[in-house]
């Protein structure tokens, strides 16, 4: 393996691991933590402690995902073979969904007035965030299996369409019989 291969591998890991943490955290919060706490007396205090810690995790993971994502996109778009339109569509949808996940996650774990108001509908936004995070993973999977189109390759002569149709002699059907 070349040194650049190791860098690409580390960048991919640096992209996948924080994504797993964020997606797993969103699923855990919505399927386990929030339902388990319900409206108990301790719920508010526990949620505040979790949010303070989770906000730090979100910031670190988002930073790593952004840096590694730029590098991974650079590698994907500079080399051969060229990504297909399916890849580009999945990439675009993934970018939009990542922005949504980062935004909702920051508001669900934030302490600003806007975030506190947003958190009043925590269950709804948490579910939207969880679904968007899962959709990001699905888009990433689609990007991995999207067909690739080789760049700068000429089509072999046998596969090219002739510029003129071959001429056939003017013959009457069954004339030789």
C-alpha cells in the first residue's frame, strides 16, 4: 500500500466512526433514553446532564466528519473511475441530510433560548433527526455501490456505431432460388 492509501483509509475511518456515534446516539436517545425517562421527576435533570455531554460529542464528531468528508469527496471526484449520476444524486441528498442532522442535533443539545424553545417538541424533532441520520447512512451505502464510469477511455471500434449503413446489392428476395 502506498502512503496515500493509508491516509485515505484513516480519512474513511475518521468519517465512518463519528457518523456511527452520531447515528447511534440519535437512535439511542429516541428509542431508549427519552421514552425511559418519560415525565419523571428526575427526567429534566438527567436530560440536562446528558445534553451537556452529548453537545461536546456532537461538536467533535461533526468537526471530524466535515474535515474527513471534504478529503473523501476530493479523492472521489479527482480519480478514475468517474462517479455516476446515481453517485452524484446520493451525494447531494446526503449533504443536505447531514446539514439537517447537524442543525437538529445542535438544537436538541443546545442551551440557547432558541434551542430551549425547540426542545419543547423534543420527541418530534428527535424522530426527524433519527430518520434523517439513518437516511444519511443509506445514501452513503448507495454511493459505495453506485456504478462507476471510466474516464478518458476510448470506445473500442467494434462497439462504435458505423457512420454509414452498409450497402446491400439491389436484389429481389428469393431471386436465386
